[in-house]
C-alpha cells in the first residue's frame, strides 16, 4: 500500500532523512520509532505531501506523491505532531470544513461526521469551541480530522501524546479498531504502545533505519542474554557465592534488601540454556529458600536503547 | 465557492474584525460625503476618489492573518496535505478578503441612493468610479494576501502590505524626479494615477487589464512563496 524507496531529505547542509526504504502492506499497522530529531516527522511529512523530498520516491496505493499528489492526498488521513486545529471553530464546524476541504461526498457528510465523533468520543463535545477543549480532546479532534473522508491510509504522528492514561487506552483501542480495513503508520515515544498496537516496527535514528521487524522478534533477538530476577531468603554472601559458582552465570548482584534476611538478586546468563532448575537445587543445598524467580525478557526499551545508542555515542563524540 | 473561502468569510464575521473595519470605513465615507451633501451638489464620484487612499490602512488589517495565522498555528499542514490544490487554497483566501471588501462597496451604495432620494443626479461616471474602486480593492487584497504569506507574524504582514500599497500609491509623484527606466516603472505601477483615471470618469481597457493582471500576479507570487518555503523549511 505504501512504498518508500531511497528517501533522502536535506535541510541545507543537514541530512534529516538519509536513504530510507520500507514498505507497508495493506491492513498493516507499522510502528515508527526513533528518538527526537531522528527524522520521523520529516518522513511522515514527506509521505503526506506536506514537504517535498530531496530524492527518492513515495508511492501510496500505486500513485507517486510527486507526480499525482492529489490522488495520494485523497487516500491519506494525517494527524501531524501538532494537531492542525482552528480554535475559533466548534468541533462540528471544523470537521465539516475538513470534509469540504477533502472533497468528501456532501450527501453522506452528516452521517459520516457523527459516526467519526462517536468513534473518537467527541459526540458530547461537538458544539464546543475547540479553543475551550482540553489537550486530550483536541488530540481527539485531530484524530477525527484524519478520519474524515474515510482514507485508506492513516499517518499518525504521536497520537497519544498529551492524553491521560484512561484516554490513552481508549485511543489505542480506537486505533486498533480502525486497522481492520486501513493501513496505518504510527510514530510514538511510548514503547509499550508499539508492542500493544503494531504488527511491525521500524526504528529510525539519525535519518537511517537501524532495525525493522516484528516487536516479538526484535525482543527475541536481544534475549540471548537471559536475565533472571531472584528473591532468596538466607545469608546473602553465601547465596551470592553459590549463584556465582553455577556454570554459565556471567554476572550476579544483589539489588535490594526486601525484608530481614530476604534479598533480591539479578543474574545474567550467557547461554540460552534454562538454568532455573539448577538454581533451585543449589539453593536447596544451602537451605536458602527461593521466594521468587522471574525471567525478564528484553523489552522494546532495551532494544531501542541498544540499537539507538551504539550509533548515538559515536555521534556525540564527533560533535 | 470553495470550502476555504466560506470558512474564512465565516471567520471574519464571527470575530469583531470585519465589523470594526467596515464600521471605520463607513465612518470615513460619511465624513467625506457630508460636506458634499451639505453643499447640495452630492457628487459621490469625487468622494470615491478621495477615500481610495484609506484602503491602504484598512486592507492590511483585514488580510494580515489570512495566511500568517495558518503558518503559526500549524493548520497550514491541514491545507497543504488536503486534495485541494494550493492555487485553489490561495484563491479561496483571496476571495474571502475580497468579499469583506465588497460588503463595504455594497454599504457605500447608500450614498448615491441618498443623492437620488434628494433628487440629485447619478452620472455614468459613478459606474466607472465604482469599477475602479472595486478593482483597486481587489489589487490591494491580493497585496495583503501576498504579504501574509511572507511571514507568520501578523503585525509584520500588515506592515509589509501597508508599505507596498503606500509605495504604489505615491510612486508617480516621485517618478519624474527619479527619471529613467526606474521612473518609468514607478509611473507604470502607480495605482493612484490609474485610479484617478477611473474617478475622472474614464474607463480605459489598459487600466482594467492592469488591475486584473496585477491581482493575478500577486496571487501567483503567493503560491510561489508558499511552494518555495516547503522546500527550504525545517
């Protein structure tokens, strides 16, 4: 549905997007991750036709953004980082204007707009001035605006920013619901959000794609180094020594004291062999009961930081 | 009429801005019309000739926000990523400002009506003068829209358009002093001398073409400015 090929964007001397390519299949939700200033918003602005690219092509539904901008724009609903709202209009007036601007069919306008307002939870606020709405509701109006005209592609730049936890859950549910017959590219800073909503992740840093896979497989790739969280009752020096003597344990440390003679430990093993049983028997030998044992998989956060920082450190040195 | 034009017109009449500007201008027209009425000759052609200059102060305030505000509030993204083309958006914005100006024109019909009621005469020159006044308004609105595209600061936009209009208004007075090619250009671009031809009752094709093509040129340049900025901005 969306195909980005060798996209490059220069701002004068600064390279904001450096030769990135990826595809988004129809009906897919793609998470677009990256630290601030990594080129996320620039890429989204190019896909939607707001900014022209320096080189490279973007095609949406088979149409090229530079040769057939109107065909592409008709198919895309865009929620930019800052929702493009006219604060002197009411919600209904604004969405009605957007509908005309997008040349949506006039006959179905009323029912379409009330459906959208129902979907994003704006029905009770439809007669209010956008200026008087809270940030969370303005964000909803921004999302509603993107949905007007029933576009097959949605580009959402940080759609849950500024919402309270309850609203975040609601908006995520809305986005997931929209995905049934739409293609969505979503950028975010909130990493659990990506594992929750997205089927595939593209991580971009310094204008380059540094990782691209499903959230699960990205996690699996990093989890070769297995981490275990332990809570053990007993003398801590004895426990540390015993744990350290288990083969394959690379590293063990006490992290906190939970109660009298109960301590928490973190342990890293170098192999993918499960050593939990071994730990159990060793602890039984020294009569130190295990109260809790919990493997911690690498989170998307770990991946993000490992992928982004290896490059990031080098860059700060250059500066 | 386009969605953009309708939205902007509604915006003007929802806020006090249109009412204040129209009110001020009507007041000025009345002040100029009053002596004519008092003297008993009620010639509105001359009044139109005199009040043209006040558009230099009214129109920049009318047009200053029309594009600058979109840029500042980020709503430009909405306009530029919509399937409505940029020239249509700019024309829509222009038509909105021009419509507010036309409201002034329509209200001003009341003065010739007063003349008729008191059994004065309406001359054919008045039609010519009105055509000139409307063309002048269109050209100035286009200058204002263009200036508003240059910056996201409304005050600066207003000052730019005021300076352009003022320069165009007084250009011919200095044309002779400057002389040469530049003097020729100044004489050519002077809207005052061209406007005076209309209020003198002369309807010349050259002047009509000048105002219409000047308006079109300003709107074309507005489109170019916005397109160019898309290439350089960060």
